[in-house]
C-alpha cells in the first residue's frame, strides 16, 4: 500500500490534462522516466500554445537526465534512497519552468507490473519525503503507460490510464509460476529523458485532438 503523501498526490491522467488546461498560459507538465540509475526529465506545454498554423503536433522537450544515486561529487547513496542533488535539481526545474503537474512513465511489461513499477513508486515516495516543492497534492502526478509498447492489446485505457486486459488471468500451464522479477523492463540504450519526452507526447496525443495542430 502506498504511503499517504504519495497516494494523496496521485491523480488520473485526465486530471493532469485538466490542470494544464487551467494553467496553460503559465504552466507546463513535466514527464519523468525513472530507471535503476537515472531519472529522465522532459517538459510539455499546452498544445494550444503552438497555434493553428503549426505544421507538426505538439512537442515535448527533453532536459538533461539526473543521476538517481550519485551526487555531483561522485558519492553514492543507498539503493533505497535518492541523493540530495537529485531533489534540489528537480526543485530548480519545477520553479524555473512553473511545472504544474507530472506524468510519470509506468513501466508495465507484457501487461504486468513488476519490480521496476515498485521502483517508480519508491523513488517518488522518497522525493516527496525529502521535499514539499516537487510532487505534492497541489502539484500531482499521474502514471502513464504507452500501451502500444507494453502489450499487443488495442483496448483504450480507462480514466486512470489502465487497460481492462490487465485484469484478465493468463492461461494456466503446468508448473507455471510468477515473480515480480519476471516482469523486468527491457531498458534500451535510449536516453531516459528521450523516453520521458515520448511518454509526454503519447499522453498529449491521447488527451487532445491532434487534427487541429497539423
């Protein structure tokens, strides 16, 4: 069960879209991709700000990724902790760009949550515990999975970003067993911030009609 501060800051992806609608003149949404070693960071503004003459869909902008465990001096923190520099860097980006909410990559693999989904929640909980200037109930986060990459299912997600196919039991085979470690995310060599930008782009496409921006 998630800690109260974390659960109080969790909202549906559509709620984040509503927040950006209200704050579009002076706010952006930050995308996060939390991996074992780094946090990818990206920003996206409201698609209306691109105007009716834009030739492409709304863009998301990757920033430099941030080390999860190693500070600027090279010192390592424990696996269950996040370094102080990470928190201070997130605080600076939030303040500089007037971040109003977060969309966090939810690394479901083959329709299953696993160890890395737990890692995402653990890191978010640690950030909330160390700072009241990043993720809060007034600056909430939503979990977002790109279902085209996570499974072959084509059913649309519900308001919380969940697909109904994930409630179905898998076909049983003799000797079948399940462990959270069997749902490990296949991390590529792609920059974590590019992944965060792609997650934001996918979220925008799913919440605003793209026909008006091509």
